């Protein structure tokens, strides 16, 4: 499935109209960053820092420990006696 998506995106990027549209969008984004410089830098820092913080949080989360079976101490060694 990933290969088909990459194949389709590659053909989209080959087209000149798509490349022109993407270049225009990137130019507009760069212009927006410059126009709204303090706000945009804070926003970009939050966008890039949030996944890093989430990964760090997941890696440092305590592991789940299964509780011990309370009835195990009452279990006999041989629950069924041998019948001869």
C-alpha cells in the first residue's frame, strides 16, 4: 500500500502545474513566517516540539506489572491424587 501511495505522489510531482502550485504554496508559507515572525516561530516550535515531547513521555512511562495471583498460595502441589 505504501508503495502505491509513493508511486502516485511521484507522478503528481512530475507534473509542471503541480510543481508550480507547490512552489507557490511554499513561497506563501515563507512569506507568512516572515510577516507573523514572533507568532509563527512560537507556533512552529510547538508543532515540532510536541511529537518529541510525546515520544519522550511514552518512552519514560512506567511499565505495567501484572499483579500476583492471590489464590496461588492456596493451590495444592498435586490437585488430583493418583488413583491406583
